[in-house]
């Protein structure tokens, strides 16, 4: 369960200053850092730095405060870095943003878009990279209708600015490279967006995150060639249908030859160059996922001894190898206690007539529910505590951020009357809305009215 405590101003954004502020406010709220068993931040170096970040400084005080990189913030930079490494791909997303900018700047242009295309175009999300899918999808599904709308904006009846912008944009979208990336990113972003949306779901656990991330990595590896070939095929077919030239635009860069060298630089054709660029994007994306998932997989391996998939089938040797990884961090447990309780748990499962095959499919939460439901907490105290530690690790810190856009609106609209205390209180109401709805406000309003009446009478 998550609880929002509030905002606090930050004078300096160094790791040392932020750590001091966090510890100070935890103390003010009556929270002891020594009993903290997990930390969750985004991937900013100040917060997540291995040696001098906030997480490292807090671990110096409490080694049990395991750092968990936010699942959503780990996935987001992977996409940003993957397309940012290829210049032509950056140009593609820039062109896509220009499509939205051209039509959204005028009601006349927007009406023309709706008449010809029938769906709205979206701008690129600045915070959630996977939401680029919402911008790519309508253009991919209605490309010919979109080009028709742009051609109408090139009509001599339109003003000079409109005609000029439309002609430049029409030339940019009616391009083999643009069409390749349109199909390519539509395929990739659909899977990434599904994964990112799942990672924002309530009740997400570490094991679920790892499984979903592995599914995405498998998609990028297994479908690598198919995605690229499909993009080339789509671009080639579309170019032929609407008579778009597939020749390379601009000057072809030639390799400098050495004295006496007679062979000419053949270079790559445009389809070959696009294949190379798309493979580079996919490989970079997959590599980023591998790097950013290492910290999470390390924590998962630390708790391997309580993972159902391995616990119920592990040999005595395996269990004795797994256990020290956990007991080295958490001194509440001993290797022998954990080992004896695992044997006891397996006997309980057998007595409850739960098969090994069924137990292997359980999650850590289901194991804990089994222990609690059958009142085995007293006989399995260390194991149940291990499961609680594991299940309270902060997998994602993005759930509260859903309220930030509303808070920004409130802050801008009521800027003249908004104080820090009031903004914090509104944030609590927004983020803890489930509890706020259960509160009866009639007594609060009556009490507030009586207080106001007393003040008026005194005056």
C-alpha cells in the first residue's frame, strides 16, 4: 500500500542535500530510516548513482534499504536512447511532430483534417516515450488520407504560410525513409506501449515485472528480422501505389580512395541503408533493456530462495546456495532457520494436497497468502517475513505521477491563491482519492461553518 506524505522545497539538487532533506522529513513524520527495506527512484544519476547517488548514501546508513530502479523509468530511456542514436530516426519523429503542429495551429486546418482523415493526429509525449505510439498509429492507418489533406492545404487559395508549410511537410512524409520508420515504429511501439501500461498497473510485483520485461526482450530478439522486412515491404508497396520516388535524396557520400586504389565505393542502396538503421535501433533498444534490467535481476536473484518456481523443486544444495545471498543483507535470518522452514513449508504443501506443478505456478504473494490463510505464520516466521520484504519492494514510482498533470493545472489556474501547504493538501486528496471518497465531509463542513461564525461574532 502506498501513502503520499507531501512535497518539500529543495534548495540544492546535489545527492548530499537531497539525502539530508529526505532523512529530515522522514524524522519529522516519525519514520525510522533503520527499518526501511527498500528505495525507489527514477534513473537520474543524482538519485540512482551507484557510488554517490541518494540511494548509495542511504544504503551507507541502512544497508537493508535495497534500491529498486523504477520499472517505468527504466523502460522509458531505453526507447529514447534507441532512436536518438540514429539521425534519420530523429528526423522521422521530428516530422511526425510537425504533422500535429501544422494542423493544430488553425481551426480551419483542423476541420480540413477531420473532413479528409476522420481521426485526430497526436503530438509526441514528452514524458512517456511509449505514448509515441498514439502519434504513430493514426498516421500509419490513414497515410493516404493524410497526404490528401496536405495536398489540399497546398491549394493556391490558402495563404502563403499554409502553402509553404504544407508543401515542405508533404515532401517530408512522401519519402521512403519516413514510410519505413512509420511501419517499423508502429510495430515496436505497440508492444512497448502495452508493456509500459502494464507496468503502471496496481499491485505490480517484481516477478511480474521481470516476466513482462523478458517478454518484450523476446519480441525484439525473435521478431527482429520480420519487423524490418515488414517495414521495407510496406514502404515499397506504398511508394508504388501513390507513385513516390524511392531514389535517395541529396548528395551521396562517397568514401575517400587512397592513391592507386581503383575500386569505387559502391555504398548502400536506400532500402539497405534503412535496414541497417532499423537493425541498429532494435539492437540498441535490446542492449539498453539488458543493461537497465541487471539491477532488478540482481535483487530477484537475492530473493531466489523464496521464488516459487525454484523453491518447490530446488535440491538441498541449491537452497543452501541461495540462502546466503539473502542472509548476508538481512541479519534477522540465519541460513539454518530458513532451510528448516522451507522443508516445513514443503511438508505443509504436501499435507494440503497442493501438487508441485501447481505450486511452481504460484507467485510470491500466493505463497504468503497460503501461509497466512492456513495460520502458518508462527511456524514459518522467517519465511513469511522474507516474503513480506520481497513484496514491499518498490517496483514502480509512477503511480503518484498520474496526479501531477492535474496538480499542474490547479497550480496554474489558482496561482494567486495557492500556497505550498494548500498544494500539498490537494495532492494528498488527489493521490489518496480512494480514501478521500470514503470520508464524510458533512461534519467537516459544519465544523468549518461554526468556526467561521464564531470569528464573525467576535469581530
